[in-house]
C-alpha cells in the first residue's frame, strides 16, 4: 500500500474523528469512552503543543479507489505530546497514541507512522516515548513490542469502561 505520512492539518479533523469514533465505539481497543466531535478535534489540532508530533497516514488514490474509499483518504494517525509541562525534568519524554482505521489494520500503516514518529521525535529533542495499552488488546501490544517498545509495568484496574475494570500495560522505548 502506498502511503503518505505528513503532519496533521486542521482539515484532517473530520477524517480523524471518523477513524477514532468507531474504535471508541468498539469498546475494546482504547480507554477513550466518549466519541469526539469534529469541532473538538479541530480545537485539539489548533492547540496541539508546539513540541508535540502529530502525523496522519494517507492512502494513495489507487489503493483508496480499489477499496471503494475516497481519493487520498486518511487511514491512520499518531500523536505524541510532552509527558509533563509542569517541570523540565520530563522534557525528554513523550506520550504516544496510535490509531488505524478498523478497515485498514494489519497493512503496515502503524509501522510507517512509527518510523516517521521516531525520526521527528528525535529532531524535537525527545529521548524516550511511552504509552499505556489496554491489557485486553494483544494486537496493539504486539505492534508496540515489534517497534522496540518494552513492557515496564501494568497498572491494575487502571481504566473503568462500562463498569468493567481494565488493566493497562505500560510500555516505553528509548530513541
């Protein structure tokens, strides 16, 4: 699949929400439990931290047409924000999130997003990335482990989604 990885633009908000909301509604991939509005996503993009990194993966026109999607569709995204802004002690650490359209999974999109993320994060002075992964999402854990992340712990009953507690696995990768 031909992909273009680029920085997010405000006009990507609708496409991002169309990827993220079905993932949230599935109730098994993320700790997010409330769908996002396009307006809220636009505000998030407009106010995204300057030191953050926010990439989208865009499927080229031929592949999108083959799959009966519109030309040059956003099929995934990855965002990384500074871990904490209340102290400079964590300026080298970023918190990462990776999302791929449910109909485009297992096609190398996340791998391409990670490649771009690692390069850009290094250029912005980051030395370490980490994230939380739902313990009941083995595909996401495998994806991160395949990108060189290591498990550093488990936060027990960390999320409560629809009255069910979910453990979250903490992973990190040094750049």
